[in-house]
């Protein structure tokens, strides 16, 4: 089956092969799980050398668009939401410096009040039970600041999943995956951080469960205002402890 046409532009051949395969995947000419033509077949269809095809396939594999199974061939990979989240999280992790702490808080203050209002309208019974479980896990967790932070963060991710908008988890999860490092330090330095989180998570949960969007939004605004105060206190302690940084 002829999927690809010979390349007209002979410059940057491997990039042209990569782009053509990616476009075929995007246009669903080759569906997830489908086996790609062999290297030899692709060389013939594109009119290029095996070296060119192998370089293009290497890049496509590294980008998570295809998977290469030894002895079986090359297959189009199933693209999940995680495929979109992971590169953005990596980018944020590599490019944000110390100041990113307040950037994250302020980004959450813009996004999450609207998201929780959506969640109050679209939550399902399963969403409500999941959020309640998050609160109980947080209540029962003691001592391990990293685990406290992970559970705390999961509550907010689950609100995004309850919003009824499939883009919200994709937008918020990369941000929230940076949060555990911050929150674990907050829990270690702010004595009432866990108590505050429990109080406001419960208030937010109650409004989501009752379907009151405006009050859920208001509760989230206040919760994140307090989170900003805690972040500032944590940063002040950090600067005092490490004045040379």
C-alpha cells in the first residue's frame, strides 16, 4: 500500500520524512496501533536512503509518536493525555527558576476558580466520591511532607477532571506536577498548612457536591489566597535559612 509520496525537496530529508509520517498520523491515514511500512518500503515510497528513514524514525520514536518492537516492526503509538502533559512538565521543570513558586500560585489563582465552578456543574457521583476520598487520605496522612503534598495536589487535579472539560486536566496537570516540591516545603515550614488545607478542601468539596458554582469559586479563591500567604512565608524562611542563595 502506497502511503507516502516521493519527496520533491531533497534538503533536510530526514525532517521531511518525519513530517510526512507525523502528518499521516494526524490525518488518521495511519491509526493508533497500526503497523508502519517497513524501512525498505518507506525508502522506496519516499525515494530516500535507509539512513534517512532510520533518522526520521528515531526522532518519531523519541517523540512518542511511534514505538519500535524488535522483530515485529514499527507501530503508531496510542496518544494519551499524558503524552501532552509530560513534555510541558519537562519544559517547565527545566526553564523555571526560583521565582516560579509565585508564578505557579498566580497561574492557579487565574485558572482554578473557573475550573471549580465548572466542576460544581458537571461533577458525577464518581467525581464526588473521588474528591471525598482525597480529603480522607489527606486527613489520615501524617509526617511525610512529600506524601501530604502529593495527596493535596491530587485533590486539585481531580477537580479539573470533574470539570467536564477535557482540556482542563491537560492545562493544569503540568502546573500541579511542579507543586509537590513547593508544597512539601510549605508543609515543613508552615505549622498550620495541613489544617488549613483540610478546612478549605472540605469547604470546596461541599460546594462542588451541592452544585453551588459561585460559592465553590469563592472558596477556591480564598483557599489560593491563603496558599499564596503560605508560599510567601516559606520563601521568607528559605531566604533567612540560606541568605547566600
